[in-house]
């Protein structure tokens, strides 16, 4: 895998990339982390697909543009789509993890003719109403701030370990990069802006997907760890009934970081869903 930087409408964006061809998979990470969490997936997926995995705005090493008194969601969508346009990518599938799943769904609603398949990894918020979603954000906010507010190798490890079924599966290769990005002078302020705007119901309500998820007409894979502390299985099972063309995969002994906790299984399921 490789890394590049792009200027997207004045916003510096870091992204991972690998692979060639017209079949494209875009990987979108969760809140308060970065594209480094796809480190165990990119090269495997790139054997079959062109893979693009950006740091979302205000995360990792991507700048945060002015949110324009909105929730952060539309800024995320605009920057990701701007990057894909700049790269000349017309058709693509998207895999979004946690908060990234919401951004993936919003990208579909923005450009339904461009998205071929959707993968929601470790997220039930795509099925929730706005009031329920806010409660989930508050828990995520506190866990992430414990590391971003006081970055050290130990707090970064602990933050990720809190959401893994087995803390020993925390990807050590990610931690030093995470520590570096958390130590950047703008990181805490950016995270506060993003998290607080997302927890503001008046700002975020227009960007919640729960009331529109039944409109997704393309194939959708919902994949999650059975022991994910962030994602109740019952919510996923209920939500699946609202997807016209959805498939649910639950992984035993797995928490919130499926793509790292069980990377081989995750890669296999993604490739199988996309068509190999």
C-alpha cells in the first residue's frame, strides 16, 4: 500500500491507495481514528480492486475545513467525493466503519448512480432515529477523548482495547501513527468541533440515515462483531428488515474493530460480497 496527499478544494487530504483497474472500493474509517486502521486490509483487497482509504477531514493527517455552522457530516461527504472526482473515479463501492458507515450512506444518497455496493462495518446508527444516535455518540466521544486529550502510547492502546473483544488484538502497527496524529496541535480542537457538532441534534438531524435507509436499492452487506460494545445485535437484526437487498454477517468473539481483530475473515467476506 502507498500514501499520497491531495489538495481537495483547499483541504489537504492524506489517503492510502493500492491496486489498479476500474473496480474501486473506498474505505472510510470511524470517528476519532484514521485510515491506518485499514492497514491489514488494503493490500489484500488491492489484489482484486483499486483501493482508496482517506483520512476523513479533521482526522489523521487530513485538515478540517470550515464546517460552515453545520454538522460535520456534509463536510466529510464533500471532501471524500472531491477526492474521488480528482482521482477520476466514476463508479465505486464503499465500506464504512462505525461513523464511516453513516458517511458511506450519505455518499450513496448524494450520488446513488455512482455507488455500486455498500458495506456497513460495525454500525447500527445507520438504522437509528436521531435521538438514539446522539446517545451512542456520547459514549464514543468519551472513549476517544481519553486518548486524544492525553496522547501517549498507553492511552492510545487503551482507547482501542476498550472496544475490542480481546485487547491483545489491538494493532500495534497503528499505535505510533495514531499517537503522532493525536499529538498534532490541531487534533483535539478538531475532534471537539466534529464530535460536538455531531451530538448537536438540531445540526445533525438532516444527516441521519435512519429515516431513509429503506431507500437504499443497491446490495448492502452489514458486518459486525457479535460482542461489539457499540453495536447491539438486536438493532442490526431489526434494521436489516428495512433494507431491500441486505445481507447480515455476524462474527463470533469480535468487538468493534472487526477489520483488525479478524482481518483475514473480514477481507474474505468483503471480497466475497463484492464478487472477488
